[in-house]
């Protein structure tokens, strides 16, 4: 709670409400710590850490992190475990919380406050996944996000130099290739389709406790030697995606955040 809320007009009722909100925020953080402990005790984090370490090292450069589509972690256990996993990732990669930016249009005020308590940064607006990498290697944590978010991210960073600095933890690109008709993938999500041959991917391990939480989730990275093998024509096409023919976009567009849905609803 901001300090102004404690001394604002409203007297005892306002102070009681402030204490109640503070208590609710403490409960959210407590449940988050419990989720972290579950990930550690179940063995899932230990098994997953090997996959996370698979991308090539960052050559001593500091990592940054961007998280999209986390969902309502204050009330949803799956989202809470995903956030706990992210915090463990930040520790593993030595990323200070203030170098991790998060966004989901579905966040409540209480969840925004909890993220602030954790030291994470809230992105000021809906980027629709169009985040340009500029400050070295960046982890994009996008579990169960819509395909357009991945496609937009690739478009914004469509060069071998930028893509080689990106690691994506999210829906399996191989799974998208298998489940989406090739003509649809190439028409609506052309950057995903074009980067498939330049991608390395390792799936997170299956675990009975987290079947719905991390299903179809993989670590993706883009080795320079693979990207260099793609044809020159692949890199010359830089048209921004519009999705005019896409029947189910699976993401919330900028300016449409008021409906309260989360872009993590899609399972690809």
C-alpha cells in the first residue's frame, strides 16, 4: 500500500481496509513461497534446471528477463507455480529482480503490489510481445502464451545478432509445427515458421504434479551457426504481422486490456 492510503481521509474504515489489503498481499507472498518450496521438494526444479542451462553461456554479460502472460497468480495455483519457477530462474541466472520486467493485462492491483514487493518491474504498457533486445542476453518467460506473442517477439528481433541473444521458455515450437497446418503457420505466424530450422529446443521434464502447469513447455534458443544457415531471403522479409486472416488470435491487443482476460489462455 502507498503511504498516502494510510493517512488519506476516511478515518478508521480506511485504515482497516489498508491493513486488510496488506494482509492479503502477505498471504499472496506466503503462498508463493510455499509454491517455491513445492517445486524444490518435488524434484521438478532440479530436473528442469539442466534444460535451462542448455543454451550457450552469455560470455559474462548480464542477463535480463521479460515475462508475459503470467496470469492471476494471486488466485490461480498454476500461475503461482509458474511465478515461483521464474524466481528460481532469476536466481540461477544471477538476474536481479529489477532486471526482470513483467506484464499481463489481467493482473489485479494486489498482484501488481506483490510484484513490486518482489522487486520485479511492471512494463508500462502492453507490448503485444514486441520487445526489442538491446542490453545483452534476454530470457523471455512466456508459458502458455498465444502464438502471436512469440511471432511478434521474433519479428521485433529479426536478425541473427538479436535472436542469438534470446532464450524463450514457453510453448514448444516443435509442438506448434506438429499441430498447426503448415499453410496456416506460414500465413499467420510466418516468423515462427521461418525460424524453426534455426532453433534448438529442450522440453521441460514431465511431472505428474505439474501436468497442467508446464505441459508443452520448452526452452528455445537460436545458435548463431544455425541462424547463419538460413537463406538471405529469410532475413530480408521484415513486414510487421497484422493477423488479418487469423480466426483466433489468442492474445489481447494493445488498448483492449479492459476485458480482464489473460493472453496465457492458449495452449498453442
